[in-house]
């Protein structure tokens, strides 16, 4: 899905979506909700972070 597609589906300006993607703007919860609905995902999916455990402990390197 392109930024234009998300913009049309969410009603959020495409340039603002680009700023969010590039870390230049922080969206409000309302904007997050609108974008999530446009992408057909739950808003909390934008806040799920995973940490990959190293294969070898740092001290052993």
C-alpha cells in the first residue's frame, strides 16, 4: 500500500504520512487510529517492539 493509498483511506495528508515515516513528526493518537484503520491493523501494532537476543553473549566475544 502506498502513502497515497493510506492517505486516501485515512484522510491524513500524504506529506504528513511521509514525515511520520521518516521520524520528522509524531502523530497524535487520533492520527494513529486513522492510519491503523486504513491499514486494517490494531493501533497497538505500531507500538510492538521486539528485541532479538544475541546468539552469543557479548562478554564471550
